[in-house]
């Protein structure tokens, strides 16, 4: 029986995840897409809660994003950061003035007792974002890296140190105590299709799945799950994935990425040039869509999204309730 996805859930983080979200939002009817976002990258700066992956999704889906860099607000200034620098504050995390406005509002709402899910959903609505955006959890979750300089917070390694220290281990601190947000669980349960974005699996997707109960929710969903590779020819389009895979002695292949998601997947999308990966995935029993996965701008993201949705409609079907 053909699948007709009218409610789609995307697991996403980072620039690649935001681009996929934009493509799906453009391809789907209004209100059809819910994005469950990584919060392992969240950090506190100057007493403010900063949620980089959520913010990139918000800015991209409301067409406020600085498209030249893939993050931050277009045409933003850094006058507030300049003042902080003059006052002797550390300013290695580039936060623009408009960006500060969102962080101030979020932190103010948190102090008022609201949870991150409601705050994020309200921000998406007020920004007229093209999709619902929800954090994977309202609880504290932080990605930590064991480097040759010791344990580091993600932002300190990624931005502060520009990914220079080598990495020997990853830890998703708080994942064992964190619970999925109720709205995220509801979206997964009601979905017709679940898509794993071409985000960094180690830094964006696995922190989501590490939240207690969230992997099980995806596993028990009746919606089929299709993942999209973040690698083309063994190289990441953007970000430190290839470097991390090398540091952690993980094969830099789409096949290896898909295997990390295990039985959650029903199908995987790889680049048309990665024939060996496609064959290995099919031997694992996965359905495979081989196509051009380089999204580029919004039009390219929409093209890929439409291909994924068409493939799901033709090749995937609802699953019986129960763990994959």
C-alpha cells in the first residue's frame, strides 16, 4: 500500500539539517512538517541560553538566515559583542545583535517558568517559520568531547578551538536523565514518515537519539524511517564530521553512518556517485535511493526533499506497531 505522507517528522541539527528542513517545508503542505532539534550544542553565554541548532532552524525556516555562512541572522551587526570585548568578556562565540534579541527573549521566558518546547514553538510561530520546531528534550543535555586537551564542551571545541584538538571519545551528558518532550513524542507517534536529516550523526543526530525513550519512540512508530547521508565520496559537505570519524576510527562512508542508526531505518539516501555504499546498504537489507544529495540553496533542498518524499510514497509503507 502506497504511503502518502501528510505528517512528516525530521530529526535534525546544524546547517545540513536546517537546509533539509527548508526543503521539506517547501515541498510539503503548510503544517505538515515538525522538526525535532538537537540541543546537545546548547550553551550559556553571559547568562543567556543559546541554542545554536534550534536558532539555525528558526532563522532558516523564517528566511532570516545569513545564507553566506549558513548560520546567524542576515545583515546582523556585532555592536553588543564589541562592547562585551571592550569590557574584557570572552567573545570567541560570535553572537550578532539580532541574535542576542532571541537569546534574551528565550532566557526571559525560561525565567518565567516556561519550558523550552513551548518557547521554541512560540518563537517559530512569531517568526512565521515554515514548520513546527521542537527540542528533543526540555531537560539539560550537553555534548562533551574527550580531547587531547581533556574533556571539553562542544562549543568550546567547535568554535573556541576551531576543532583543533583531536577527539577520542564523545559523551552526551544528561541523556540518561533527560526525557523526550511530550510534544516531540506526540509528533513521532502521529507521523506518516520520519526523516533523519543529513546532519552530523555524532554531534547532531545521536544526541537526539540518546535521550531516554526517544530512540524507542522512533523504533516503535508506525511511520517508516528514511535517513539521508551527510557524506559524498567519504567527505562531509560542511562541518567536522570527516575529521571526527577519522579521530574515532570510524569508516567515512555512508554505509558506516547508516549502520549507526541500526534497525531504526527502513531506507537510506546516498549520493549517486557512492555506488559501493549503495550496494553495501542493500546487502544489509535497506532500501536505497541514490541521487544527487548536494542541496546547495533552497531550490536544491526542495528538489532533494521532493525526491525523498516521492521515493517514500512509492517504496515505503506504514509499519505494524512494535519495535523495529
